C-alpha cells in the first residue's frame, strides 16, 4: 500500500472532457497531490441514459483528443468500463488515492450514483469531491422571491443575470503531476464508432470533437456570426449559430468560457440573444435538477392522459425523413447525416410528430437521444416537453407550427430543403415547401413523382392541425 503522504487523487472525468476551466481538475491540482485522470464508460446498467449511437461516436473522438492533451501534460487518461460505483472504488484501492474529484452530474440517475459512491468511499476513508463544471449557476441558489423554484424562463433568466458569474475561469495547467498509471482499457476495444455500415461518415465530415475543435468553433462564431445572431439564428440554410452544442454537451468547453468570450467580443442584440440561448440551456438543466422525472413524465400532469397514437409506420417515416413534408424531411435527414439539426427545424420536426402525427414526445425524444451528437438529457427532455405543450413555460398546445408557412418564412430560397431533400431541388421556390400543390406539368418538369420519387404527405398540415386540436379539446383540465 502506498504511504498516505504520497497517495494521489483521482480526477474522474465524466462529461467535462476538457482541461481549460475545469473546476474538477483545478480542485484535484489544488490538493497538492499527484493527479490520475480516469474515464469510466458506464453504459451497461439498466436505467441509465447511456449515450446513443451518435453520441458514442462523438465520445470516442473526444476521449482520443483528451488523452492526447493530457498525455502532453504528463498525465495519460486511464480508461475503464463497468459500473462506476464499482470501478471508481476499485481504482481507489489499486492506486491508494485519497480523494476523487469529479464534475457535479445533472442527470438524476447519476446523482443517485454519486450519493451511493460518496457513502461507499467514505466507508473506505476516502472523499468524493464534486465541482460545478457543467452549469453556470448552482441550481439550488437560483430562487424566486419567495424562495421557490422558477418554472418560467424570463424571470429565471433575470435572476441569473442579477446573480452574475461566480469567479473567473481557471486556465488549463501546463503540467499535471501524475503517478505511474494503473492498467487501462484500449479505447478502440470499446467499439464506440460504427463498423459496417459506417453511418458516421457525415458526422466525421461535419465535426471536430475535442477541446481544440470547441475553441475553433467558438472563435469562428464570434468572428463571423455573433453580431447578427439575433437576425439570422432562425435561418437553417446558413451557418449563423455557434454549433457549440455537442462541445457543450460533452463539456469540451465550459459555458462560463463561452459566456465570457461572447461578452468580450460582442454587444447589442446579437450578444443579448446569444446569452439568452445559453440561459435556455441553463434553464433546461435547472428543470432537470428540480424535476428528476422530466425525461419520463410530463411536467403538466394532465398531459399524462393525452391520447397519443401508436403508429409505427408514421413514426418510421418521420425518423427517416420520408413524411412528404419537405421541411420536416430536410430536418430529419440533416439529423441522420450530421448528428445535429438546426434549432428552428428541431421545433418544427418535433411539432409535426407530436401534433400532426399525435405521436408521443417520448418517442421523439428517444430518437433524438440516439441520433444527436449533442444529446443532453436536460435540453432534450425540456425542449420536447416545451414543444408538446406539457413542459415548463411551454408553448400552448393549440399553437401548432405550420411546416409549409415556416418553410416559406425561414427557408424562402429553399437552400436548406434543397440541400437535404435533393430530389425536390428542381421544383420552383413557390412549390418547394408544398409539392402536393404543384400542378402536374410543374412536377413532371422537375421530375418529381409524388408517391414515387418523393412521398405524399403522411398527414397534410391542415388536416393534422384539425385532428390535433380535436384531441386536445377532448381532454378535461387542460387550460387553453
Ligand atoms: C425538440 C428539441 C430537442 C433538443 N435537444 C437538444 C439536446 O439534446 N441537446 C442540446 O444541446 N440542445 C437541444 N435542443 C436545443 C437547441 O436546438 C440546440 O441547443 C441548438 O440547436 C444547438 O445549436 P447551436 O450550438 O448552434 O446553438 P446556438 O444558437 O449557437 O446557441 C448556443 C448554445 O446555447 C444552447 N441552446 C441554444 N438553444 C437552446 C435551447 N432552445 N434549449 C437549450 N439550450 C439551447 C446550446 O448549448 C447552444 O450550443 C433541442 C431543441 C428542441 C426543439
């Protein structure tokens, strides 16, 4: 057994895969002891929201980048697979570590896991030290005037602004003193990336996972898009948003770093609007913290009785981008090809599923969970509930996005639909978002055969809207 004064501390990296502004790393270094960085792939136990396929692809590349960054500072990453509650104490026993420093989890299952682990480690005379690494604010500190929790975004955002960030970021250390590492799994053996068929080539062409990629994405956004963010953020055919979401979801950059960099680089409405979106992320995490059932149960209890339809064929058409509604299909194909979808189109595709198709938001959230590189339990669950009308501060159920009007407004030149639904590209702009309205000669000239080269709508916007409103009004107790 290692003498106590030479004992190291473990730095347990979970979803804060970075060296810059990582309070868990700073805490581990502040112990004055050698630091052993570890990552545990805990994806086997039931009840955990294990990363979906696209997120696993991201994780693989992010861990490879992190390992290189850590090794360059003298502290290679140790990988273990299994239940964290067993693997962490095992590593503690192997290395004689005195403390375990980790990021504070937001997922309810992970919080339970941490509580249990804390007790187990205390039984071994060891300490688990948690650091806030993913959120801007302590969710227990942001309270209403009467001491309760916010359920409406605007006053929540005002309370965050009034509180202000606590403290400056902690920069990445130049060197991390580290003990000789215990045996590690090989990343390649975890099979996080797909074998044949390789569905991830579009992801690889779109993204650069890892801390350096996150910094580059932030820089590009600040230089090219922040100033006009408020005016252009809803246009899916152009790159006008930061595309930082997967980097933030995996903690490759801290929200504090993003907030401060944007505040230093921008001003006016572009900046205000961008900070507001960072606060929507914060609000989603806050909701998950205070409502641990958010991923499974509607926040508005009356929606538990909503008559969702079981329609596997329609669900599959939606998942595959074959609903016959061009903007919806473009969004779902962007998701499949790149692991990401523009925010406005996320709202439209989600609305089409829960309102026009009357399929439960939980089905949609599960598909997004599996296909998004930025899958985040708080943001995904809160956003789906928001669209379905059953969440906190949600859009009223009767406010139903019309995907044709949305397309004409936000994709007027059809750049987005033409990119992802190329079989419709030759159609004139006028009919691009509603090909079923095009006269037969126009379709023929564009070589579009509805029901052949492109599907007829599963449900037309107007008919779907009527059906959704009828289902909604059939429920007692849901205020309009
Ligand atoms: C149905 C649905 C599901 C969603 N699921 C997720 C998810 O799993 N993970 C996720 O990160 N976002 C999710 N979002 C929110 C949002 O669509 C993405 O965060 C955003 O599109 C990411 O693009 P960006 O990084 O360019 O965002 P920007 O516009 O550049 O915004 C900056 C950052 O703010 C945060 N943000 C922006 N908009 C929102 C929002 N509406 N809610 C919460 N955070 C926001 C993100 O972290 C984002 O990276 C979902 C939205 C909807 C409607």
